C-alpha cells in the first residue's frame, strides 16, 4: 500500500484570479512583502498496489484523466509506502 501526495498547479502564464485575490487579502492583513500567490490543489490518495511502479502508473493515470486539466495545469506527485 502507498500514499500518493498529488500537487496540481496552474501552468506558468495562466491567469490565476484566486491567487490574486489571496495576494490582495494577505496584503490588506499587513503582509505587504507578499509578491505573488499561485493557488492550486492538493490530493492525498491511498492506493493498494504492491509495487511502487504500479502505484506510480496508476496515480499518473488518475492525474491525466481526472485530477489535472492538462491544458492549463501541471501536476507532480510523491509516493510513500504506508507502514504499520
């Protein structure tokens, strides 16, 4: 069994209105040094695969088919074995 931590972010150059709103809110709260904010998504997925290779292939397929919009988003993930 593995746990996958998937990070999905907008590609460079794609407008990020949510990030701009967060940046403005942080600056209004007194964090004037905030230069930029990019919003994204995070998923933690437990997957019952016996090998890291099979788990990686499955999680990659999940990202390609559902979790990320490949036109405007990039993704990366980490796999860790579940112990205990």
